[in-house]
């Protein structure tokens, strides 16, 4: 059996992942990553990475009889995730910090720490699977369609895949909680984390005001306009808007309005109808491939948001950037979000929507 380093956030999924590995006979070491300063975090916040999470992870490790360590990665997390989050909103884009964390901080750091501790494998509680074959290791969707987290992992270095374990990827969320209750783990009925871990107030604009300062173009008043340039309202800062948003646009329209575009250069927020929100193509940059890249003309499926279904698409141009022609027009194609490509359950790779 292997010596395995398990990332334990203090939630039920990573708790059961560790328990399953112990039960399988592996030598397991639990670790929790301290990603940011907790001075502004409520003692019992709903984030997955607060002090409560560390304490819950320690309790579970004690129950399982495994060692547990806390690694301080605040500097890397701030640079790779929080700074990027703020910069993207300041550019009128909508980032996904969980993707950024997994791609740039969490797994890379876990691998380095695991090697220092003599671990052969790295494990997490993500709802995904890995399949080992003669052609290499493939990342697959988790079996629980409602919990599948493959959307967040397209940015992993492909050479890391053979070292990864995802013990709960074969289970449903219900089965995970049942396992946790049977083992009497303190996290068995712990609710899902709701907020972005470094935004304890639940309003990301609070973080932007704190990080960007009181005077920044992204937080200054501007106009709300239609696609033809007609001014229909005012806003208090374009960083408070994302493509597809309906709330906060004011009233008086003959039909529902949605954000179509954010223009940081002019501080304009462009709004329009549901039909105007549809797009038939998407351009993707910052690409990462977990398999051999697709070629022009290939048919794939692409997922454009975490909760959105994967839809048919055809690869147009592919190189430093990827052009996809969508089989059916899709709403709210949002710059900064991820576009993840699939062949059935197999994750091909992905990138950021440009």
C-alpha cells in the first residue's frame, strides 16, 4: 500500500476520503491548508477553509488515528487566487477562484509537501474519478451528477494525474454522509460551504473595496446602456456586474433585462433582452490539456459554468487560443469563467473564456 497525503478541509467529503483510504490499508497523513488570514472571519463562518475547518479536520484525523498537519500557504494563495480575483473584476470579468486555487496553489503545494513527507500519492475529497490505462491517466466526471466537480480541475498539470486519488468520486453525496455517520465522524452532518472562502461577508464587492481602495475606475459610477448606445440608467461601479445578471439593473423596461457586456474602458454596463444574451461561439484562452488536444473539426461537449450542462460544440481554430462553434446558442457566455471540454465523461482540458 501507499503513503498518501490527504487534503482535509474540515468538510464531510475530505473526511470520508481519508477514512476510505485508511480502511483500504494505506498509510494516511492528513493536512489542512491555511490559505488566508482569519482575523476578519466569523468564528463559525460557513466557509470551508476557516478556523472551524481546521479544528474539524483535526477531530476527524484523531478519530481515524492518523497524523494531521496545517500548512500555511497564505502568501501563494494571495498571489495566485485573491490578487487574480480582484484583478479580473477590475477588468470587467468574472473569475472562478476555486478553479484558480486548484490549478495554481492547492495541488501543486500538496504534491511538493507530500514528496517532502515521503508520500506516493495525493488525495482530496473532490467528486471526480481517475482512470489508469495503457495510454495514460484520464480524469473523469464524478458518478454523482449533482456533485461532479470536474469543472474545477481542468487546470491541473497533466503529469500530476497518475499521482492523484479521489476516493469519493465513485460515491453519491448521500452515500458519503452515510459513511461518515457510520464512522461517527464529527463532520457527518456538516452543511455545505456557501461563500467564497476569502469573502466572509458574502459580498465580493466588500473585498474589492478593501483591496482596490475607495477610488478606482471599477468602483466608480458609470452608465447602463443598450447595445445601440442608448443610456437607460446609472450604476455605482461596473465591478458589481457580471454577464447574465438580472438584478440591480433598475426598472421601467418593457421586458426583463440582463447584463450583456461589461466595458471597463468606458465604465459602461450593456444590457439587453434574453435573446440578446445568447451566443453561438466562444473563444477560450489560457488553455490546459489533460489529453491530446482536439483538432479543427472535432466534435466535443463544453461546459461554460459550473451548474450549466455540457453542450455540443465543434472545434474551430485551436492553438494559443481555442474557438468553439456551439451546436445551440447559449446564454451568458461570461469572460473569466471556465470553458471545460469533455468527450463523454472524460475531461479533455479547458481554459478561460476570453
